[in-house]
C-alpha cells in the first residue's frame, strides 16, 4: 500500500459523510464517521428503528481452492469445514501461544470459497498469518480489502427497508447467513450479521456501488426513521449487547478461554489430524479455565452516574484491586453507566457485594451482572 | 455556530457573562459541547467553594471521554445549575442558555480572557 501512516485512508463514502456533516475520527488508519449528530440518538435509532453504517474499514480476505476448508481449520480455532455454504461463523485466529490475534466472521460463499472479515486494525496481521498458514495447502489467500465497501443496516426496521430494495429471500436468510443478491440494482453479498445486538444486515459491495446503495437505503429507510450512524454508537451498541471488541476485551495476551469465549475453540476437528495453530496452549488454557478460572469477563452496572473507562481498576470493599475495566460507557438503553471488566473469579458472580470501580480516586459502587446487558426480544 | 458578543471566553472553552454585582455566570461553549459529544454527567463545584482561574473545578463526562471543567476566573461559587446536573444534555442543546453551569463571585480574573471574535478566531485556528 502506498498510503503513509499519517494520511488516513478514506472509504468510498467519504464525500457523503462530509456532506452529512459527520464528525470524523481516525480509526485504525481510516478516517471514519464518529457520529453525524447525537450519538445517543443514533444509538436509540438502531434499538428502535434502524441505522445505516459505513463499515468499509473492515478487512476482507478471500480463501479459494480445493483445500480452503482444511487451510482455515488449521489457521483458525474454529471448525470451518463444517460450515454450510451460505452460512457464517464467528471465530478467532490465535498465535502459536494461544493469544488472540483477531476475532473474525468467516462466510462460506461456495464449497471452495470463504470470505474472512477481519478488524481493520488487525487486517494486515490476519492476512499475513493466513498466507503463511495456508502455504502448505492447495488454497490461495487473496487480499480483497480494496475490492469491497461494507454497509450495514441494523435495527428492527432493517428487514423491511431491505425488502423494499431487493428480491432476495430475506425471510429465508437466517442469522449468521449470507447470500449473493441484488439490492437497489447493486450486486451485493447480503449477510444477516451485525455488531449491535439487533436484527440487521451487512452488505458487501464494490466500492463504486457504495454511494448508490447508501442513497437507496437512506431513501427507503427515511419513512421508518433510519438515520446514518457512526462508530461512537456502534461501540455503545456492541457494549450493551456484551460483544467483545478487539484491543479491549480481546488481546494477544488473552486466550479465548480467558475471554469467556472458549466455545469458539473446536478441539474435535476432523481435518489435518486435529492439528491447528495454538492447539496445545489452548488445551492448557481450557483446562485452567475449567479448574480454576483466574479472571472472568463480567458486566458492571453503575449505581451512580460517573462512567468507568478502559483501564480503570475494579476494587473490592477493602480497596483491593480485583480486576480491570476493558470497556465502559453510559448506556443509552439502561440510562446508567455500564462496563465490561475482567474480575477475579471469586468476585465475578452476579450480585457479588461490595464491588466498586476506582474512578479517578473515588470508589464508585457497581453491580456485577452476567453479560449481555441488553438482549433484543425475538 | 456563533458565539454571543456579550460574553467573554477562556481558552479552555468556558464562557463568562458580564458581572452583575460582581457575579458572573459560567458555561462551556457550543464549540466545546460539540467536540465532547453527548454530555451524560456533570460534576460541578459546591456552592461556597473557592475556585482558581485556570484550574479544574469539576468534570464533564460524555459518551467517549471525561474532560476537566476549568474555572475561567478566581472566586467563590454562589450557585450551581441543578437543572444541568439533572439533565446534562442541556450542555449540548443550550450551551449558552439553559446549559449554564455555575455562578461565581469574582475576586480575580486572568488577563487572557477573549472577546467573542477573538474566541471564534481561536477555535478556527
């Protein structure tokens, strides 16, 4: 890539965001919309109506070939060969020590074709790791980051909005499934996925079609209250939904078991004799987590109004540090500050008394709860 | 965005009304409120507290961050806006009016307070 680190990349919708008066922010080397107006209103729109996001910073990598499935089973912790064509899987890529390199959504587009979607901040790492790990397999790894723009429509009205623009069978499209289709005349991969805790769709399209699709969705959604939404509300939406964020809850110092997401690690793989990168250390992490979990990822709800932030200490009644906040924000839905935190197992049970967060020297009382904070009614 | 002409401004983005009986009203500017995003919590100094120009006297918390609130002048707090404590969004919706923060009886003021035009130029530079 020719762009310098100090010149952030711009998505195909950059001019649109500026026309809409978005407050932009540098996110993982991309100039992205943080919010267009009030981030609380954007959050509420997604919870109650619909929101439109530009997520073109996400990194797309395609694997193709007779051994694409075997290569992914070896490279990732999940069992990707068992994913049916047209379905998607939430999974992770770990380093040889079992530390998380990134969390991913992998779509099986065809028997021998997978689309891996990585976080923008980790896309190069994931591309490099996949390229290296797939080397012994009859599979090609392709960097498709510049070939896709990604738009998301999220919220209870999203299905109705999309239906007005496509003939694709959305009712037959399950959560974590994707199918090719035409939306507003634009060729798209239509996926029923998201990062908000609501029903919604992610639309992978050619960058040259992004503007057409954005305008069509904006017009189709306007009558039911769809508004453009930035990354700020995306963060509070995913936090309420208890979804981890790479760099906060997930790091290379964390295994999936430490993050309470051990279920994504599949030891019972049928390919490659069960071998995959990180297997042995992950078996150890699984054993430790089952016998004596060091810390657990929990939810915290404030009784006061001061907001915990990533890095703040969680303390017991006697002031002992018992954990650390990984994400925190005022929750528009709950009307109170909330946080995710890694807390020592003995203090991690919901309802544990005396737990507080050290907010700039003051120990503010917090209630320990199970995640998520918010679950939509189905 | 226009900054009211009758107010004076600090480089920390507070506004200060003309003093009546030595007491001025203080808030944060629309520029500052816009940069913060939705304000969700304000912590104000206590009535009777002595504040010092240029030093933190409270905090403003938004979705993304917490920011110190600086006293634009030195003096004694005579009143705080309970409405903005109860509904911090007033800082965003009416920063120069209903979103005022506190009143202060001025004992000393710094010599670098800005006029509206100077503050506008400051924020655009």
